[in-house]
C-alpha cells in the first residue's frame, strides 16, 4: 500500500509538470497577427538547402487557401547569371509553417527565374510564368544582342495547390517582340481581371530591353509591357507596351472602374512611375511619377486588398524600401482612393531590405514575402527571404478595421 501511494504521488507530480510545460509551450509560441500585430518567419536562408543565395520572392494564395512562396535558388553565387533554379515552398496554415523546398524547374547550368504566378479563380489552376537563358549569358550581353542565346518566356501550371508542377512550355513566339533582347516576367504576381469586357483575362506584367540607337547596338534601355491569356492559360499573347523607356519591373492592379494601373521601377531618378490602361492592358497611356512613392530604385509590390461593394472601402497595398538611395526600411502603404494618395505608411523592417511581394490571406490578414539581410549583416538586403504577417488593425494602428 505504501508503494502504491508513492507511485501515485510520482504520477501526480509528473502530470502537473507536463501540464505546466504544455502551458509554457503554448504561451511562448509565436502569437498570431491579432495578438501581436506582426509575426515573421524565415522561409529561405542563403547558404542553406543547397543554394548559395535566394532572391526574387513572389507569393500567391490559391483558391483553397494554400500559400505558395517562390524564389530563385542561385546555386553557386549571388549573381543574376549562372545556374539558377526556380523554387517553391507551400504553407497550409497561413504562413505559420512551411513545407519542404521544391524545385519547379532546373535546367543544367542555365538560368530559370523571375517567377510571376497568377491564379485562375474560375478553374483553380495556378499558372507560373517565368523566363530562361543560358547560364553563360549575362543580362548586359543579352540586352546588347551579343549573347550566345537570348531570353525566352515559359509557363507551367499546378492543378493541386502547388503540390506538383507541369513541365515548362515555351511561349516566346507569341509573347516577345523579336526586336527585344532582355525579357523578364514580373517579378511579383500577375492578376485576373474581374470586371468589364475582359473579365477573366489572366494578365502578367513584364519588362524588356530595346535598342535606342540603330548605329550603337550596345546602347539599350528598359521598357515595360504585359502579356495575357483569354482562354484560362491555354494560349498567351503579347499585350500593350508602355510608351516610355527607362522603366522596369512592373506590377499591375485593376481599379474600381475596370481600368488598370501599372506601377514601375524607375531606371533613373528615385520616384515610382505609373501608367494606366482602359482596354484590359492592350494599350497604355503616358507615364507620370508618383511623388508620394520614393524608390532606391528597387522592385516593389502592388495588390488590391479590398474592393467595394464586397467591402465597405476600396483598399490598395504597396510595399518597397522607400529610400531615394538605399534598399532599407521596407515599408507597406495603404491607399483608400485607388492609388491617388497613400494615407497609411508603416515600416515592417528596420534594416536592409529589398524585393517584396504582398498577398491577402484567406482570413484577410496581410502577408509580405521580402528580401532582407542576415542577422549578422542586417545592413545588406540579401541574406534571407522572410515572410511577415500582420493585420489591417496593426497596419493602421487601430484606425481601420474590416
């Protein structure tokens, strides 16, 4: 009997200890955006998982709520040239945890990059537009038309929420002007038009190089354009070209009136460049500089967050490092008037930070996948790719709620 009581005491103490450990484990777990406002996790860290460097993030939510985080896996260095694979990781819990790294496309020692995914909301298919060039060819050589090969456009798809991917298919012939040298999809995301005569159209923003002097082929500038599909991704066509050079790496959003706004990285100066289309991206108007959006320059992200009448207010989100010189202090902005002004601005990184991609999560929290420096080198903008998750309430300091 004394032995039984002794073991009973041991069991009770053990049970109490387990309960206490569990309570501490739960309370020390990262809080969600509604608790802390902003949570972060590193998705790709340079030097790990078989790659020297990870760059060029893109993220999108599927129709069933999975998050797909894409990036370039640069095998041997941080260079834009060489052996580069297209990678993806999946999350099925709104970015709290991430699955194993998948290789979407590897082609020997060549470059497979510039992810620009778009989800067909009708079919649920995730289309991934991307580009390819020989690993020996640099961007400069391709732009100057003195490279061995050229830059080509490709597309692949997933019908199972990003778990598996089809073999990439080349679409260069119908989507690239032969006079262009360099060409790149995005980077960032594409959109599907929701309103007007082109509703259902899948549209991908792109950038290209064009020779500016017929007597000096080594001189070229960057320009922006779109490609699109009106048959749910089966075929792709070249759309309109922005009537200006000196612009790069665009993103596009559909406005309340059905027109499109393209926001572009400047080749010169330190202000974002904007153009509009009233015909589904088939033509684009003259460009202007948004003085409210300084840029180092760097790639940026622009998405629609809410739209009337489904929501009480129209809301657009924009992210970039808002410095005129350096890629630092990544900031998210909020517009209530379709990008005419940016009423809210909040920093999500207080150190080196570069390319970014925003996403609206199924629970209407906001995600941002972005480049930042390692902990030991915070001033750099290249060290890892981090996923930040936050609420509208956090972004606006409680001034706005869904």
